[in-house]
C-alpha cells in the first residue's frame, strides 16, 4: 500500500481544507484590477483595442490577409493566405492529381520557392530516408509511459530524440535544417505509434505498429500506419494531403509559431523549441479548437430532431449563445477569426473537399447540417454580440469533420495539426536564427506595492 493510501480519511480531509485555503490565498494575491490594463494601455494578448495584433517582427514566410487598404482605410475583404508569396488557392489548384502536395509545400516554406521536378524528387528522397524510427526507440520511448493525450507523448518523444542526436546543441542553419527535416519526417510515426501504444496499454487493444513505405506521401503513410488493414482510397489520401497543406503555416503571430520565435531567440536547441510549440498548440484555444467543434456538433445532433429544419437549428444555436446548451460557454465553436472577416480561405477550400468526401462516405445529411449551421451562426453571433464586423467560419469548422470521416480518432486531431504545422515552425525557427534577432523580451508593468520584510514570529 502506498503512503497516500495509508493516510486516514481525516488526514485527507485536512489536506483538502489546506488546499482550499491555499487556493483562496492564490486567487486573492494574484488578482489585478482590470482597469489598470486600460490605464497603462496594456496590449493584452499582444493585441490593440481594435483587436489588431501588435507588430513584433518581420517575416517573408507567409502573409495572412482579411482586409484591403483603400484610401488608407482597412476594408473587410475575402481572406487570402500566401506561402512565400504564393496564394494557397493556386498551390492546391496547381497540384492536379499529384499526391505530394504537402511535401512540395514543405519545400516552398523552407526554401522560398516552388521546387522543380528534379528538386522535388531529390527532396522526397531525403524525406524518405529520414522517415524511420529504430525499434529500440519505439520500444524504449514510445511504448513506455503511454499517455492518453498524444500531444504530451509527442513532447516526450521529441525531447528524448535530443539524446539520440550527437549534434543536438548545434544551432547552425545547416544543422537546424537537418534536425527540422528529421522531425517533419518522423512526427507522423511518433503520433500514430503513440496512439497505438495508448490503445494497447490503456484500452487493452491489439498493438499495431506498421512501418511507413518509401514512395508514399506523408498523408498516405499516416493512413497506412493508422488503419488496421492499411487501406485507403485516393480521395481520402488527397483530402488529408490538402488538410496538411492548409494547416502548414499561418503567419508568425499565431500562438505556437510566436512561441517558436520566442524560444528560438533564447538560443536553445531545436528539440526544446519544437516541444514548446507543441505545448502551445495543445491548448483548446489554438490547436484543440476543431475537437470542440466536433463535440458541439455531436451535441447539436442529439438535441435537434430535424437537422434540415432551419428554425429548429437556429433555436438551438441561440441556446448555445445564451449559455443554456452544450458547454455553457456561450460560444459557437469554429466561428470567427482574429484576422479573417469575410471568409477564411482555408475553410473555403477544406469545405469543398469535405463535401466530396461526405459524398463518398454517404454522409451528405451531416455535411448539410454543417453548411446550415455555418450559414446561420455568423448572423446569430453578430446579432447576439451586437457586432458590425462580419463573423465567418474558420478552418476548424470543417477540419474535425474531415478527420472524423477519414477515421482519424479524436485523440489524433491536434497531433495531425502538429504534423502539418511542423514545416511552418521549422521555417520560422530558421528565419529567426538566420536573421540573428535579439532575445524576445516584452515588458510587464509592475502594479503591486512594496512592503517591508517581517520576521516569521511577528507575522499575523
């Protein structure tokens, strides 16, 4: 019996009371008057009073636009996303039937240009060689201390890879590029193997470990390694490839990418930087948002009898906004974005492929519910919050639905986002290192009071 188990119920009761007192002290001592943020013009969340991000750096990697400048004024416009100056819509349209869209996007983000056919083939050869994990690593690291949250498992695995790298502390551009490519190639294996380990050790399911195949795209290998039969359709692989492209990068100011810049600026190693960014992405306000959307739709389906009835769906959405339904947060998840106003280009593209996949899966009724909710929710949110700014659906609105149709378990929703975002983090880490910026150190205003030290015997 452990020491905790030996404790009496009375002892446990005392401990609970002590913890409650400590919590009360904590809340009291750390409360800051919200009026002080206005008085000192604090840019909370590094955003100004209009919600626009505070300029903290420069980048050439991607451009996120939701406005047009006309006569010096910002006019809301259809959203645009550019990778190294190339419109994402054009990247996806230009792929045609080719299956290595995500890999081509990785090259573009890292090297600033679209690869020639020869450059792409040679680049694929490099990724294929790096796309492996030793049996020893899988056994001793991935399989040990399995985690119900795969994002935490990814952090542990990535930090352990540090010990396998004889040049782990070398932050020269060439070595960091090699490390980033290794992590881009290995992250799908770490995520899928960690999930299978979780299923085996926590759910008592059969352990499945399948090696990736050279010549397959990263999207194909994810499906190959994940599914018991290793089978997938061309459309399934195509849609996952598109989803990876759309999540690969989104400017230097998003939470996890800004984390990359902040941690990289301290001069730390690549593995620590990536682990920090994964910790940021794990949060439900960032990478975990699509899971909230899926849970919300599960709730809507269970409480709305006719999914095609506009009035019934609208009435339930109003309940959600009034904190009377779902998680009582008052939020319709997947609606609204900090930059995009009229539309999120990633959502527009993913919605098209979600519709095609729903057709293949026989889930047209579910897709119609998503479309109806999207059409109603923007207007309802604006009315409820008395907003004049348009509210559009963001990429999270359909991404969870797409992952669910692909048979990707919810435990892997955010890890798939991390797999997709790894190239963007890599490009920004390299950009930060190459431009040798200063350590990122914003200021905080002290608003407490100075007090004299009192000996412990005299304290009350």
